[in-house]
């Protein structure tokens, strides 16, 4: 009976949907996806750098921010420590594009094997469920 209870949650995964081949969204097979992601990362990075944090800093120190602090951004703080910060950030973002492309390629290469493993797991779960004793069967 305990085995039956342990296999019950697994039976939820044993659906006909797993028996069908998995289709990747076209975005994951399109080479332009890496470009789109890199551009999105650029825009997100710029938005983060433009966040004004001077008022937060002054509030943490328990005082009103000065006019200069009101306009202080994350990017300003980063550029204090590294005058070449913008160039380094652009290089790091540009370096992510090949990594994204490699990840997409690896996913596309591994998908048939992942699908086959999921189908084998589905079949094993189906066999296990079929071999479960009927809880309503009278005990001797």
C-alpha cells in the first residue's frame, strides 16, 4: 500500500503528452534568438545603470539627499571605480552571444535523447502502475 501511495504522484506525469515528440518553439531554433537576447540584455543593463540611488544612500545615512545625490545613478557609482566600465560592460554583453548560441545548439542536440528518456520513464511508470495491487482486493 505504501508503494502505491509513493507511485501515485508519479502517475500524474504518466500522461499521453509524454508519448508525443516534444516540439521546440521556433525561437529556440532560430539563430536570430541569440541576437535578440543579447540586445535585451543590453537594454536591461542600461535600465539598471540609469536607476537613481543617491536618495536611497542619503536615506540610509539618515539625511536629506543633496541636489547632486538626487541624480546619482548606479552607472555613476560603477564608473567611479572603473573609468572603462561602459566598454567592459559592452564587451561582457557581446561575449554572451556565442554562449547563448552554444546553449541553444546544445539544447537542440540533446532534445532527442531527453525525449527518448522521458518516453522510457513514461513506459516504466505505466508498467509500475499496471502492476500495482488493487486496494479494494480483499486481503487473506
